[in-house]
C-alpha cells in the first residue's frame, strides 16, 4: 500500500482527515516509530492476504 516515502504522505493525509473531523492527530514518539511502522506493515500485509 504505502511503501517507504509514501508513509509520510499517508500520515499527512491521515492527519488532515482526522483534523477535519475534529479528532486529534497521530503522533508517534521517535523511539516507537520503528515498532509502529513494523506493525503498520504487518497489518497491511494481513489485509492483502485476506483479499
């Protein structure tokens, strides 16, 4: 889905959608970013397998 540099674009779009809908923003502490992206890619891979 979103690979490498596209993660940044995806996060920007997600933040805009959340702000536009009155939600907070996604903020991942630097020390947790690698874990966040590993989990994100894992969840994307699971969705792809299910499709």
